[in-house]
C-alpha cells in the first residue's frame, strides 16, 4: 500500500483521497473477507470490485525499463488495460453509496471494525467536520468523474503512489 490514493482516468490524474479511504480500498488484500469493503457489499448487496482496481497505465516511462525489456513494458501495459472501470457505471455505484449514507443504511454502527481508527468514517453526520469521511471521499470521486465525463473520458480507476 502506497502513501496516496488518487482517482484517475486514462488521461487525468485526479485528487488524492483520505488515508482511511486508502485502507478501505486495500481492505480485501490486508484484512480478507472481514474487511469493511466486503461488509458493505453484503450489507447493500452490491459489488464493490471497482474500488479495488488500481491502474498505472500510461504513468510510466520506457526509461523505467532496461532497453532489452521493451516487450515487458508492452506486456505490463496490456495487463493494466484490463484494470479500468467504465466511468458511467462507476459513477452510478458512487451515487448508490452516497444514497445509502444519506439514508443511514450504511453507518459505522452496523459494521464490525477490527481497528478503532475507523471511528465514524462511515457516518453521514461527519461529512462537514474536519475528519476523514466516506461521504467526503465519495463526493470527491463523484465530482472528478462528472468533470471527466464532460471532458469525454470513459474509464476510471485508482492510482496509488
């Protein structure tokens, strides 16, 4: 897991998201089936796989690879090309999650956290405070996706640095 997680399209690297969001999107790798991401999938009966897709396509340079490994660069690019979300579908998923937060179908109280630092991250009431909140991260993603869609972008994923 890197230092920052950003939302991105094929051409635009978007804003950074909170450290707590980074833990959320890496949950399946770090905590397995009990992670918060999987709890939300069960609670809302939706697939959150798009939150686990990280794509570095086009963000590296041929100089990152020795001259005799240009084939490796091409192969890496082909692997990364599979890790994109359809922007419109992803935007719909974000809207479902925002709605669930607003309707309080999704709160910290109806989830089991292994670590106390999750606090009230999933509580809608926290959205206006100076604290990490799932709602604020989702709104950041939503805004970026809408702006990107207007610019003609069609794919989105996460980038971790």
